[in-house]
């Protein structure tokens, strides 16, 4: 499955399976026809590891960086390992304080493998036979095609309630990526929330008030499912972490308050609620939430265990932070939950960002994934 030799060659991973090589033009039209899913990963020569496809090729209207320059030759045959680990893992996180503050001391290290870069390219010539082969491989267990409309990430998931009925609210929510996953996996819970939103609308509550209510309920559900989320496949966990990091980078550039809001409360933080009600950050934030609930759904269906980092691997991370300029005082602050909770928002964002960056630059993918999975509880429970 390949195009002209001059084109960059891509690999796409879905549900732990790799597909490719796929030419740039094939992948572009595959994306433009709406077949990309929020949990898909892509890789090509020049990438140190897999990246979330929705961040490399963000939806139209979403914030996007420029695409990395194409590699001058085809990818080597060796590809990153996408196999899920099967070692023992027992999640640990601050249950009593979950969601109030990021708990770095509990996690021992923060996440992420690689920062996502890039944006969608223009349409190009498509090799239809190869595209059909690719699409045929993306089927559900029932044989039905699973197609995610990338535009659904741009639809604000916490708006469109005011003046609505249960029927119109449901119709609006099902135009978003996030609420489609919620309805599929938590049908009764979803129905109850739609009815509550309709009741609030009848009481003349505005979108801000109803959006905050729905966001609070989403956070409650997410916290209840932490253990399930942490037992998802490695590709899904990577997607969650990388989407979180991408949002962290963008929001830090936007404002310290928005960045801190993502860390301290997630979708229920008032600053994040406002961003999820429309604007340039909606797609990225919704992609993170969608990936989070997809991971939760996967862990519920088939729980997995993952390896934990060794003391030497934690020390490697600490050494990387020291090279980035962290002082002993920074180390102490980051590992003191009470002091960290009282730190200024800009300082919290800087430390979390740096901790991510240290893992982004880590050369050993095996060490990265172990640190990542061990550190994900604050993101699932925040």
C-alpha cells in the first residue's frame, strides 16, 4: 500500500494493529473522507514514536502547528512496538483528593511520550484500491464500519442546551465525538444527564450554567472509572497522555490560568468549561476527553496490566529534569503535594510542562511507556 516514491510513507495504528505503509496522498484523502478516529495513531520516518492522528492532522478550524517536512525516503522496516504489556500493575492515586490538585508525589512521575506536531495537508491523488483495503481492515467486531467524523471534535460539547428539549439536546450532543462515546458506553447515565439538562433548560438556565453542570457530572463519571481507564491498551493510554500534553502546551501559551485549569479540575474547571463551549481550543480539549473515555471503555471490556518503572528509570527522569534546569527546590516543591497545591498557577504549569518535556525527549520508548502509565492517574482522576 504505497504511492509514488517521492511521497512520505505513513503507518496508522488502530486498536493495537498497524496498517501501512500508506502514501501521503492516500492518508490525506482517507482523513478528508472522515475515516480518522480520535484514538488513531500515526507514524512515519522522522518520528521518534507514534503520535495521535487527531493532533498530527487536527480538524479543520482547530489550532494546528505546521506539518513537519516530509522525510526524503521511505520508512525503515523496523517499526515502533505497539504491543500491550502484560505485566503486573496496581494503580495508585490520591482518591480523597482526586481532581482538586495534580498529585505529582503520588504518581512518582508525570506522563507523555511525545508532543504532537503538524496539521492537515491538501487533498492529493488517491489510490482507491489501497484505500479500500485500508477501510476494509477497520471494522468492528460485528463487521460494521467504524467511522469517526473529525468535524465532531469542533462541535462544542458543553453548549447548545438553552431552550432545548431532551430530544433536541440529545441530537446536539450526538453531533459531538465525546457524547457519542458516553452514550454508547454509559447509556443509562447519559439518558439521565440529558433529562437533567432539559430540566435546567426549562428553568431558563443559560448555556454557561448547564455546561458547568454537565462538566461536573462528566468529571464525576471519569473519576469513578480511573481503574478501568488505566487498564486500557498502551496505544490508547499514549493517546490520552499525548492529547493532555498537547493541550497543556497550547493552554500554557494562552494563559497560566487556562493551563492551571486543565491541571486542576479538567473539564469541570470554569476556564476549561468556557473553552469547551466553542473556540480554537475546543477540538483539542474534546479530543483528550474522547480519548479518555475510549480508554475507560477499553479497560472495562478487557482489563490489562502494565509494567512499572524501576528506581533506575525514575532516576533517569530526575537527571533529565536537572539538565533542564530544575533546582533542588523545584524537586522538593513538585513532590510536596500541599506546597504544590498552593504554588502560583504559572509555577505549577511550568513544572508540569517541564516534567512532560523530560519524558518527551527520553530516547528509550520502553522507559517512556512505563513512566507514562505509572503517571496517568492524575490525568484520569484530576
